[in-house]
C-alpha cells in the first residue's frame, strides 16, 4: 500500500509560490539582460571586453538588470497579488457590515482553501447577525405591549381622586413607561430600515413643510428648556419616502434639543445646489470630540458612557440608514461650541 503524501500546509504552499515567482523573475531578468549585453558586445557597441577588463559591460549589466527586474516584478507581481487584493476588499466589506460578501479566488488549492475559510466566516457572521436582529425585533415587540398597557392604566388612575404623593408616583410611572415605549419603537424602526434594501412608497412632497411639522411635534421638549428654534428657509419639494424622512428630522432634532443648554438655540436651514437638497440642523452646547464623531452613527453607541441621559443610541443609526436608502449622506461637524448635522439628499 502506498503511503499517503504529506499535505503541504496552505501558508507554506503560499510562501513556496511567491518564492518560485521571485526566483523566476530573477532568472528571466538575467537571461534578458545577459542576452542584450552579449548582443551589444558582438556588434562592437561596448568595445573590446578583453581590453576594457569588463567594467563597462558589468556596470551596464547591473543597471539594466535592476531596471528590467523592477519592471518585470511590477507586472508579474500583480498576478499572485490579485487574490490578496480581492481578499482585502472582502474583509473590508465584512468590516463595514456587508455580511453577504463571498469570494471565489480560483481553483488553486491554496486560494480555494482561503475562499472556503472566508465564506464560512461570512456565513457565520451573517447567521449571527440574523439571530441578533430577530431577537431584538421580537423582544422589542413583546416588550412594548405590556409597557403600553401599564401606561394606559396609570393614566386612568390619574383621573381618580388620589393624594399628591400618589399622583406624583403615577406621573413617574407614566413618564418612564412612555420612555420605554419610545425606546422599543426606535429599536423596531431600526430593525425595519436595516432589513429594507429597496426604497418604496416614494412621493413628491413639500420638504420644508415636513421639517416645520417636526419642529411643532417636539414643541413640548424645546419649550421646557426655553430654546429658540430658528427655522428660516424657502419652500423646497423632494421626491422621497415621506414617512422615513420624517424619522430623520425627528431623531436629529430630538438629539439637538436634548444636548442644548437651557435658553440655547437650535437652527434649521435648507439649501439647494446641483440637484441636491441639504438640511442642516445646528445646536449650541458641548462639542462632540473627533473620536466620538467617528462612532456617533453606530448602533447603540452613546457618548454619555454613564447612560445618565435618555436614549438608546439608535436614533442617528436610523437617520443614517434612511439617508443611505435615499442615496444621500449624513455628516456631523462640531467645533466652537456648536454641533451641525447635515443631511444631503437627491432632490
């Protein structure tokens, strides 16, 4: 019986492949340059080698070898490095949250094993993300139902003749249950827009009027802090999903109001240029550090690590995803005691 051949480890095989390629480049370079130098010598261009002691031919041979080898290496190295570049691109897609990325790097045993390992990793990440998403979606839905019931019964009790202390306690129950209900709604909205890949229910509507309506919806919040709402802009219309865009303005405005100081101001502006509309929402207050700006649109991320402020860290994630569905962009800039969120949308 023949003994089975030892299997070469993938990394060792990959090293061997690159070694052979480098060796081949050196051999090809020496053959080409040597042939050229020999030909030039035969036709007398380089002079008599025996008389010159070969310093000129050796110098020419060396310089030409370096130049030729560099050119050949640049051209040939792109062939084995092509799968590596594709692998890096695939890893970047996974890092960006695109778990549908798959690779086919070729039939070679090394690249085939690499492709299988990458695809297995992508499958596991995709399954984990689906389980997480389903859990969050189902939990949020089941969590919201009893909270709404608690809030409803607490409001009914507030209509009864109770002591001041009891009314105070009921007020806290209503307020906290409302906050929990809003948190569950935000998480459900995030799951919904994350799973949406095609923009539907697109209509033509007045964007300026929509922004003004969102300001009025949040009047109770900004009036409690005595904020000045500066909303001076012309009328603009847009072709988009009206309900989704409404979530963007409410989430950003709510954030701006929450982090504005007492008696501060929030400014909203809309401008048009080159077929796109830019909505900017500016608030005064503490600046957002450059480090925090990199993570501010991440899911469940909060700059307040103590979690003393309200929120779940999903509002800006929802805004970014909705903006992406509309083929637009969202950015933040914070300096000199001001923070500006800018949303750019195709008109």
